[in-house]
C-alpha cells in the first residue's frame, strides 16, 4: 500500500473541502449526511445483534472458567478489557470494512469507469472535496457511533447471559462493570472508533480512485480495500494497545 | 459586455502535444488553437486518438509532452484527481459521465449549486428550462431511464450550464441523430453569439463534422494531417 499516497489524499481532501465555497459546502454536507446514514444508521441493527451475541459469548465462556478459580467477580473487568478495549473496535471495524469500505471503493471505481469523476473535474468540482471528504468524515463519525452501539449491546448481551447462568449474578455483574470500566477505556474506544473509520474510508477512497480504465479493476479495488484495511486496523490496534499498557 | 467577435486571442491553444501510452504513440506533435466563436470538427477513425486529445484539451489527462493554454494559462496538470481549470470548460465525454444516483435535472443543476451557491430549487428550474429548450420535458428521470441521445443532451446541458467559453464534445453524433438536433444547434448558436462559445467536436463521420464544424481537422494515426476551412 502507498501509505504516503493515502495520507496525502486525506490531507488534500480535508484542505480542499474546508477551503471550498459555501455552495460547495452545502453539497458536500448532503453527501456527508448520506454517508453517515449508510454507514452509521443502516448498520445499527447488524452491529447491535453482533454486539449482543459477542457479549453473550464472552460472558458465557468466562463464566464457565472464572467461578472455578474463584474469580467470578472479575467478569466485569474481563468484559471491559475484551469488549470495550479490543473486541468491540475490531469487530465494528470488520463490519464497516465489509459493508462500507467495499461499497465505497466499488462506487468510486464505477464512477471513474462511467466518466463521472472526469465530468466533475471538467466542471471545476474537486473529486477530493466532493467525493472523498464527505465519505471519510462520514465513516469516521459513523464508526465511532457504531462502536458505542456495539459496546452497549455487548455489555447487555453479557448481562443477559450471566443472569441466565447465575440467578443472583445480574446486580453483581453491573456493579463489577461499574467498578472496572475506567475513563481510559472509554477514551481508547473513542480514539479507535474515529481512527479505524478514518483508516477504512481513506483506504477505500484511495483504491477506488486508483481505478483507471477497466471495469475488472473495480472488484480488485474492493479486494485490496478489504485486505489493506484489515491489516491497517490490526496494526493500529496493536500500537494503541502498546500505548495503553504503558499509560 | 465585450463583444467576443472582436477578440483575436485564442481561447485554447495546444502546443506540440505528444502522447505515448503503453509504448504506443497515440498523438504526435499536435499544434492548433481555438478562437472565440470558432466551430471545429476533429475527425478521425476509431483508433485515431481524438478522444485522448479532447481529454488532454480538457485538462483531464496529461500529455507525455506539450502544453495546453486556456486563456493564456498553462493548464496541463499531472494531478489525476485535481481540478484542471480555475474556470469551467464544457466537456462532454463519450459515455456522458452523468451521476447515476441523480435525476437529469439534478445532474445539470449540480454545477450551479456547487460552484455558484445557487439555491437548489432555482438551480433545478434553470436546468429544466435549458432541458426544455433542447426538447426534453421534465428532467425527473434518472440517466438509466433515458435513451443514449437524451443522456447526451443532459450531459451537454450540464456542460453548458455555467456558460463556458469553450465546449469540447466527444462524439456528438448521438445527439444529432435524435429529433432535437435543430434545437441543440440553436442553443449552441445562441451561446456563440452571446458569450462567444467555441465548439470542438470529435467525430468519426465527415457528414457530422460538416454539421458541427466550420473548420475540420483530420486526425490520422495520432497526427493532425489536414487543416482545411
């Protein structure tokens, strides 16, 4: 991946969008809202279901081991660590990559093949400001919102699973969560949500814009988006986790 | 307003344009200029390089060497995603490049809304008026619901909505085949008289070339072989 190319695309998109005329900003805003709706609102249900299931699975697996070693009270801490810090951001990133990342690279690639991007350029409309910026900004914000949804659904899934398994457990679970979720967990999840969204959307736009002539380049762009975005998110997750441990 | 007919400065100049792609020579030493109100037909076979030349003139593709001047400003850009001009030109591609998720009138209104900050309803009204002058009513259909000729007219309206000084039209045959050809030529004629619009149309047929151009340039194997009035 041309990392410098991606960074340059993001910087130029933002600078061209912010220096654009008021009329352009209105048009860009409309696309930004559409992108937020597609990535954030339309994916709420699938993220909520995935979050609930993941939360329930983690809680069930943990409760099959923790009580045996006398550490049932650690479930809240485990949920905070596994769901909020690590699993939530990664699972949401994978959903956004599969759903929005591929859609964006295919859409932009198809726009290039269909001559839409060339037509915009000839009219004096910057593809970076009009096409790239609203998608990057929309996905970054939507990924963060989805992450909040996922975390809430997962913690609720954990609550339901633990209350089904141990009858007196629900209150204890909630108290344990309250005690172990720290401010830094929330800051880390917000940071990861924004940055994963930024990474996914900028990689998708970059590969979409690299399509040149043939329609067969479009699925290749989607495939490169998926592979690169997954690796980039995992690498970034590792860096944040290192930083987290040292804090 | 300055009368464009008295202007002797070329709107567009192509100087020593060479284009090599994939080891193959596409264009060789292309040199010509376009004056205000001029109508030029660029005629050539399917593989003659006329579409590439139009894309270079439109600032959408960088030549291997050579310069393109629009109003004296060199506009050759090597930025594949940038905006080539500070002021708009009219460019209609062979595939028309209409936004598929917008209606015909929304496609035409977009430049007005984006670049001129025109209110959406006012921009749509201007778009519908121009479409009507070209013989198309409504404009609420999506590009996929239109015939190729109608799509060509919508793309032409979008290219003309900002009243550019030059129109570059790749394969206008498709719109000249439909019933609206006279209406289209009338609108182009009116813009020529009012704002000095120059037209460069690329086509394969000499009969179409005679309709759109008063000056015919022949492009064979990437070279400008003949330049006759």
